[in-house]
């Protein structure tokens, strides 16, 4: 048991507290869950230990094994020590080379395979972002890194901890001849770029061309929206490397939004520099800070990506969304109203953003909803992952997987990564032998004559470790966010999950018929604005259903929500 003291930052404490309040009613419930997972987490800590982590204003450290267990239960990942560590060039080069050897396929980085490997090896369902790795591994001037990242890379790529690597390096350095310690920097091996800017991209070529044209013209704000894992961030990254855009916007910034932080200040810090953003006058008068950021974007051609905009949105109580930080409203309005604007902004969001400037500038603010890949695009995805079709039965099984998952890119990337890696080693039939029954079961549910069932148990989001860690947990977070913001809409979603096929809007409203018609309509609109309903167009009417990946999680939560939300 590791008893070393590690820091607990205010930001981490806020995240843990927020997750605790969403998942548990009391510390006793939390400790009961810990006891149930004692084989993985170890002995249960004291109640006072948990309360100190969540609520203490003075205690800034904790023993590692306790805070690690708390992070595992509340954040579904290990504890992350964000303290900076100096990284010897030799170790950085070794990590770079190992990463290159293991995850570069056909000249491109296999990000999905890396995410699966990180999750399995480190029991961490939240792998580092592409930009984070790029900034560390390809920047020759950067000789420091957060401990959690370099330690994870050492475990994954070198099968030993960062501390063990440092100890081994120190031992080796004591064995070198004295002349070796004076070698010049020019003789050291430089970091070789490994193609982090090359995105493993398939399909959607017509969409990329359309969006590129809009950004080249007067489209100032592009909002890419859709359900979790549908490829919003990947599309945004793909646009940044489109040659015409890369030439026009040579400055590119990416800000990952987080509801626990002051997000607009982070945007200002990246665009203006920390020294300018912290000037006393700008800190005292936020409107001036907004104006300074807008002036930078107006006068210099930049491409600004704001990822996960849903983190700064909140319900307005009427089925729509508003910004939790009012500065965003002023910022976006000034962007579309400005007479001249050299920069462009790309937003990604699971929720529909509020109308900018009351929608008076439609050519300057465009919303693009993403759905799943077409069958041919999804087959190309499997091919780029070295999943080869050897016989006709392999092709048919892959097509069945694609249809059941409705072309969901994240789920298909996870499956492709699992097929490519041991023990399947690219053998589609071996994978189907293990998991084909799960696909067949979902197909059968759609074919039965009964339209409704509360007892269906599709397992598309959880039948393998990769799907559980990288797909199910993301869908769980979507439900948690919906329930916290709009419990009635969440109840409608879960009750509508009993439908095996698409039904009319009126059938969805009847799910919560105990409430007023206004409340029913508001809840339905909320589900639409969060892209949790799939539309099917038939002759003269539109039908609505849940995505295959959403339905199981909704059914799992139905009974509890009926108790908590339905009126007595």
C-alpha cells in the first residue's frame, strides 16, 4: 500500500465533490461501494479521510492509496499527479521511439488503438488528448512534463514507472566514462516528428469540403454538434490540417473547456499571453478582456477551437441552453457583429448552443450536426486499422456490426482496435466467435413484433473491456449531466427507451402525461437540443427513437427515475 503524500489541488477537489454529489447520497454509501470493490482498491479508508478530501479548505495533501481509490470511484480513472518533472532527453527520445513503433500504422498515428491500450494497461478510461502528447513528444525545447502523463507513458511503453526509469538512468550515468558526460548538445539525437498532425481520417470528404468552403467565406463560427463519440473533435482537428485553412490561419489554438474552470480567462491567456491576460485593468473589467480577445482575432488570422462547449452551457428552464459564463455571450456576439473578422472559430458540443445575436447573422454562424458513418466509410475505417476481409463471411459480419452500431465512429474504432490487437490479431471470425451473439441479440430485438419492452438488455456499450471503458462511461456521463440539469427530460428519455422502433412525437409526450403539455414539449425539445433523439423520415411524418448505444443505459435507469421524478 502506497502511503506517500501527494497534492490535492482545488480543481481536483471540485471535480471530486461534484461527482460525489451526483453519484452518492452520503459518505456511508460511498464507503459501501469502496468495500464492494476492495479487491481492486484495497481496504476501506475512514469516513473522515473521505470528508477531508471533499470538503477540507486547509488540507492540501493526501496519502496516495486513498486519493487514488477516490479518483477511481468518482472519476473512473487513477489519481493524476500534475506536478512537473524534468525529463532527460534520453528518456524522452526512448518514449518517442517506442510510441512511434507501437502506434504508427501506415504512416499515421492509431489514436483509437492508443486509447484502448492506455485504458487496458493503466485502468484509465480517460487517455491524454492528442494535443497533450504532441506538445510533449514533438517539442524539442520542452524538457518537463506532468508526472501522471510521463509515468503513464513509461508504464505503457517501457513497462516500468517513471521513478524506476530515472533510477535506472542515474545508475547508467554513473557507469559512463568521464568524457561522455561532456558531449555537446549537437551530438544528441533530436526528436523526430511522428505525424501528430496527421489525422487517421476516413469518409465525410464532401462534408469537409463544404465546411472548408464556409470557413474560407464569411462563416466565422462553425458549431459541430452531435452525441458523444460521434466524431466532433476529430472533424474539428481534420479541418485544422486542411491545406487551404492551414495556410490561411497559421496561428491555431485549442481550448478544452471545463465547467470547473474560468474558461474565458483560459481563452484570453492562450490568445493574449498570460502576462497581458493578467493585467490588473483587464482583470477588474471583464468587458475589456473580451474586447482584447476580439481585437486579436479581428486583426490576426487565427483558428480557434473550443472543444466540449457543453461544459459552459446550462439549462434556461425552458428546454433551451444559455452560457454559464455571460462573457461568452458578449464574445460570440462581437465576433459575428464585427465589420471585419480575419479569424474563425470552431465549436464542438453535445448540446445545441444558444442562438448568437438572436440569429441575425445566419451566414456567419453555422451549425453542423454529425451522425454515424455510412457503411462504405465504416468499412474503410476497419481497413485503415488493418482489419482485413479474407472471406465473404468477414465482410457480412463487419456490415452487421456497422448497422447495429449505426456507424458510430468511436464504438467502431474501439472494435477495430480490439480486432487488430491480440488475441484476435486481425481475425474477424475469431472476434465474431466471441461477440457475435451480442450483435445477433440486438438484431433480434428489432425484428420482434412487440413494439415495446422494458426487459431488453442490449450490451452494445459493454460487452468488451474497451467498449465499457471508452464508450459506456462516456454515455453514463451524458445521462448524469442530463439528469442533473433536467430530470423530467431524463425521465422521458428513459421511458421512451421501451420502444424498439421509432414512434411519433405524440407517443414521446405521453411518456410524461402526468405533467402539463408545456412541460412535455419543453422536455422533448431538451432531448432534441442535446441530440439524444434520432429522426426517421417516412411519408408525411417524422418518427423518433433512441440510438442503439443510448437505449441500454436508459433502460437501466428507468426504474430509479420513475421513483425519483414521477409525481406521487
